[in-house]
C-alpha cells in the first residue's frame, strides 16, 4: 500500500531530476573540453517534458518486477533518477556522450546504470516492451520462474508517426497483453516544428479501436479549478479548439501579452478576459502551463486507474521544455541553456549551480523518498541456467534431391529426437509464412504458442495437413505479416538469457527479400543483447518464376556487414545442418552471437556435396563448413579456382567439368560464409581477432590461381577473396532487378549460368600480362 502522497516533497525530487538531467547535457556541451569542435548534442527540452512523468513513475509506482523503455531523448532523466537512487556513480554525470561514458540514448549493454530496454531508433524502443511481454510470458510458460509485472513504454508523440508502432498494435495477440502500459509525452512538437493539428482525439480513437484502455491527462488541477469559475467553460472550449501552434505561442508570452491573446475573438472572449483579469500574473502564467502531464496528482490518479486486463495508453499532454526558458519554442528540440540561464534554473530548482551534482542531504524528506524508492526497486539477482548441450553433427548424410530450406525443417525435427533438451529451448517465429518455409512438420510436432489454449476446429479434417494447435506450451509463435514485429520479438526472445536467466534458441523465418525491411530493428535487437537466428528463405534470383519483386540481391552483403552476427549461405543440406547447429550453439550465452542463414528453394542433387565417408575427413569438412568455406573439388595443378556460394554451386561444378574437357583444370571452393572469411582476412592483416586457419586450408598460397567468384547476390560479396593471395579475379553476381522465368533463363540473364562461368574462366586463364 502506497503511503499518502507528499506532493511538495515529490515536486522537490522532480525539480532535482530536472536540474540533473539539464546539467548532464549542459556539462557535455558547455563545460567539458571539446578540442574537435564537433557538436556533442543532447535534448534538454525533451528531458523537461518527461521529468514529471518519470518522477511519478519511479518514486511512486514502479515495482522491481516492472520494466521500462525510456524515450531516447530523455536518457539524461533516467540517469538522473538512477543517480538519486544510488545506481549510478557521480563520475558518470559529466560523461554523457563521452567514450566509455553515458550513451547518447539508453543502452542495456553499454550504459553503466540499469537500463531495461535500449532505445534510440524512433519507434523501436516504444514497441520493444510489447515483445518483452510476450518473451516473459513464453519463458514463464516454459519454466515458470520469471514472475509478472508491467511493461512500460515512455514515448514521444512524434514516435507515433512510425509505422512500426501501429504494426505492433495490430498484431492479434497484443490485445491480450494487459501488462502493456504506454505513456505518451504529448508535447505536440517534433524535431523541426510544432505539429499543426491536435492529435489527441484521433489517437484516442485509434487506440480504442485496437482494444486498448485510453486515459487522457489533458489539464492539471489549476486549470480544472479555473474551468469551474465564471468564464471557465468558455476558457476550456477556447483551449480545446486552439491549434497547437497558437497554444505554443501563448507559452512564450509574458502576463500582459497573455491577457491580450488568451481571450481570442470568439463569443466567449469577454468572459475569458474577465476570468484572466481576476488572476495575478504568476497564477495566470502557471495556469496556462498546467497540463495533465506535469500535474503530479493527476499522474498519480492515472497510474492508479490502469486496467491490467488489457493494454493501456496514457495520453499525457505536456509542454516541451517545461520549466526551462526554452519551453514551448518551436525550435527548442536541441537548444541549450546558457550559463546564465542555468544559474537561474538552479535557483528555481533549489540547488547550487557551482555544485551541480549534489544529492539530497541525509535526513531530509526528499532523501527519504529516494531511499524508499531505491529499496522498493531493488531486484534480486537471477540464477543463470546453462545453455543446452548442442550436437555438432546429427550423423545423417543426405542423398537424393532436396533444398536447403527443406533441410531446416528436417533439422528441427531431428533435434527433437537427437537432442530433446536443446529442442525444448527452440522457439520459432514466423510472419505468417510457416508452411511456405518448411516449418510445417515442426509446427505439427511442437504446437503454436498462445496466451491461452484455443480449440483447433480443423483437427478432425482429414484434408488439413498443417495442424494449428494453439496452447501455452507451444514452441512456434505466429505473427501477422509484419517483418518488423518478427525481428522485434526475436530480439526479446534472444535476450531472455540475460533478462530472466533462461536461454532460448529463437529462430525467425521470413522471405529473404524482406530482410531489408526488418534490418533496422533486427540490428537494434542485436545491439541490445538479443541473440537469435534469422533465416531468409527463399532467396536470390533462384526464385526465378517469382519475379524481381521477390528476388533478393543485397542480403548477402547485409550478412557480411552486420555486427554481432555470423552469416551463412549453405549450398547443401548437410552444410545447412552443420552451420545451423553451430549457430544454435552460440545462443543464450554472455559470449554468444546471432546468426543469419540465407536458404534456397532450389532442388539440388545432394551427392554433389561429396561428403567424405571417413569420420576424420567428415569432421574436417564440418569444421571447414562452419569456418566459412571448403574445397569441393581439387585438381592436381589447378589453372583456375571457382569459388561459389549457395544455390549456384551446381553451376560452378558444371563449369569445372566443361573447363576440364578443354584442358583447363579448375578447383571448386564452396563458400558457406563470406562473413567469416572476411574476418579471417582482417585477422591476417592484424585488423581483427579471428581464426584464420581456414584460409590456409582452402586458399593455400601454393595453389593460388586466377579466381572466378559466383554468388546469387551482389558480386562484391565475394570480391575480397581475390585479396587473400592477390590473384586476378572476375566477380559474377546480380547487379540489376530480376525477371520472371525459368531458372536457366534467369541465371543466363544475370550471368550466373555455367556458360558465363566458363567464359570468365577462359578469359582469366588465357589472360597475358
């Protein structure tokens, strides 16, 4: 039971939070030496609009089991609060945006104080608690030991312009998550301007239509009391009808100007003027700024009114820059207070500009509030469960004709038999493409995760192949067609090891062309410590009949360039199994990594893989596959080397046969990870720490020859291989939008066919210098 609120003391805490947040930005820009002259940046006005809300949440309502995603530009407010709670050393307050100091935006992995969600990219931090709520429920259903608690998103109203926000709201399962609470800082300003139209009513309708509870905090107690006086009804109507820019202009007025402008020219003008005339200057200026998002009592009531049976959004009307000289100015987004203005603010906030980092003196009511909040919010350490033991090789040697996409589904089924403990940690996620990406057997085996169990009305239909059994024990999560949602959930499932001490093995499957659409939130999830596997399938122009709209070109390059992730593009089913097992073994651990696999629906004769029968040779092949490449065909004294990746390896093998008929001996190297090979090259150069032995085994200097590289993607992906031994090189790949057609026609169109490889090899092998 919360003690009776002492709003005078809470306002004192709020003022100190505002002062500290403003000072953190001020010191970084105006005090700390900056020899380069480069803009440091920071957002004092954005912090000021959130100070009331965050003070109320942390010092009155937050519980240790709750999690909060903080608006990116309000990160100094979070650090100020953590400092007052004893969770941040004073030395960091002078190190905002400094190397090794406080990050520009809240970061789980880089900031020194408690941060629940990394934010920074607009809209992604807002939706992260949605996926965090699902991840926690999933872990609870699996292990039952990570508790409950609300998931708060503190977001700016401009973030609601982002499509990711509404994609998240529209997913069917989100309406069942009563722990979601979004607090919208409705300051009606964006980076460049005052937003011209009032958005509150429209937002109210949109959230209501999505099934959310909507609480609106528009006016504070001062204004509400004025509304009950003569002329108050007219004043309220005038403020309700007023455009955002006109209201913001009133915030820049002194009392005399305000008395002249406030009444307007409507029929209630005289009554509003009379009401304003009865107020002294200070009361009038305070009243016009008295919005609900800055009224501690109104905020208290809003938190108490939250309905935990459905998601809630609280629309908090605020003033950007509240309490600062820049309040309400249309260009205050990145504005900074002067030294003189900081001294004036210190006086108003009851602190000392010459001693900016002082906390509250022990024994004072404000210090007691901080101490009580610190004790209430202290979280017990969690026991970390060990990641499951993962096999390196299932032991099967695929024969016949199959695809790497089909190999993924087969591997998941094999895991349930060969490594049930590991399989029990696997959770697959798909944006409505489970059946078309070969997950049908897995879904039938493990079921679909759902908040509650639902009846499968087609269970007795003999013609139904995919059985959609929805239950809390399921291991597949199906989302709507929104790739951003998919990778947002992947990131949170992949962070379960660090949040709840329970390692999961999340695998997200989507069509490869749409990896680009999901790239930003996926990258942000990796940055935030989420470890997962993203599978793009089918991929490349090998989709042939699907046409250019579904043919991915740039994704191999994305896999090579993405930090915190290992990318693979296997050619054969056995390569898919080995790389997938290696990727799974890297999940759910402090030293772990995410992975991206690019798979194909092209049927390939599996005997072309020539898997060694000897156990030692087989293990050597496996290690090379996992390390990035292996020699698929080796001649006595090669004249040319063909290095191919993924679906086009059969073309390279066919080209090698034709070259041999023409007296040109060709080695064929199957590349499984240009990413790991590039790391190995950089390691040789002393630019990175990575294993480089695979280069010696697959690209030995004594066998160096001219090189043709072939990839179903942009040719620069493999172009760096020529630098290993500094050889002549031709890169084949896709550089233009695709066409529909047969595989042969499409490969010929892009120069990926055996004819093109032979032609390039002839040119290199006979080139004279």
